[in-house]
């Protein structure tokens, strides 16, 4: 049965998700670290670490800001279970191993490790049976064990974003709800429109427009998580109307704004449907 389930974790900065879906996710990013596994089916995805295929039993990861997509292999639903950690929680989890996480990353987007898989499988089974007896310190123990094995030091330094592009990105980050005129952005960067699009895409993985749309979608998701109604979120995020946000949200996240809000607030299963 297709659907998404958001599990209560009782640990600030940790999101746990289980899902079964045939949804094709477009290019997007997360502002968190993600690690989990496929329990059924398969998925093909492309990211800055290359195009990969994952099958049931394998581990999957994503780093903050990494542009990636995801499609089921064979157009049949796949099932996955993920943990998403904020950089703050990740730092706390490995603080006694390293002094900084600035050069740490999940190196492999798809890999196999029996110990990590067993830890994550056991944790998600406990989620499925309720978390009343799953204390925050027990969750923290799992994170320390998993992250201690899965995180590696980055082999290559992250390219520094040129100042001209950093100004453009800052402007888009500060107000993703307003239409950003491409000519204005190009002038701010001191580039032609063609140069700006090409350079921004090369450094961030997204065009300026796609970057703004991603930021706006992430903002709408945060507001829904806080309890705002879809109509309120659509207005606050600058969508033409609620229907526009509905279509865009479902295309990006695989479920509707209303379903996402209900699932996040109640931590109940939600069916992957279009109404």
C-alpha cells in the first residue's frame, strides 16, 4: 500500500520517514543529512556523486545541499526508510570523534554494510511498534553507532562559490517567495544572463529559477509542519493560488500539502493520493 509515514522521534533535529511509492522525484536538495535503506523494489537516482541504482537491502545516503532525483526501477513502487539529521544534531552525535563536521560527508550514495543496516532496521521496527518506550538517549546511541561508521572525511575540498554567485544565492535565500527577475540577478552578479545561468548551474546544480522554486517549496513544507493551513501557506509563499502549490508540492514531495500537514502533525500514515 502506497503511502508515507512520519515517525515521532522525541529527539530534536531528527526526522524519521518510512514510505512506499512509485513517485518520480525531480531534482531537489535537503538541508539535512539523510541515511536509510530500501526494503523493497529498486531506485535509480542521479546526484553530484554520479548516477546510481539501489536495490532492496542496500543503504542510501544524501548530504546537505546535494542535488539529486529519484525514480523507481521498473515503474513499480519501492519502499524506503530514512533518517534525516540536521547539521546541529549530527555535530552533537560525532562531537567526541571529530572537532568539526565541515569536511565530513556520506561518501557513497549507495552501499552495503550489515552492521549499519541491522541498526537501522531494528530502529525502524521499533518505530512501527510505537515509540513510547524509545527514549531519546536510545536514539542517540543508534545515531552515534551509525554515523561513526558511515561518515568519512571528504576527499576533495568543496569548491568555493564565487562572491558574485554568493550574492545571488543570498538574495534568493532571503526571499524565495518573490519573483526574482533574471536581468536584475545578472546585473547584481556582473554577468550576462547566459553566463549567470551557466555558472550558477555549474556551482549549485540548479539554475537560479530552479533554486528559488526549491527554496520556496522547502519554506512551504516548514510552514505546513508548523501547523499553518495549506491556503495560508500558499499565500505566505507567493503561489498564484492553493491549486498551484498543491501541484508543485506533490510533484516535489510525492504527497499533497494537506496530506503532508496531517501526517507531520499527527504522525499517522497517509495515503499517497491526489485529493
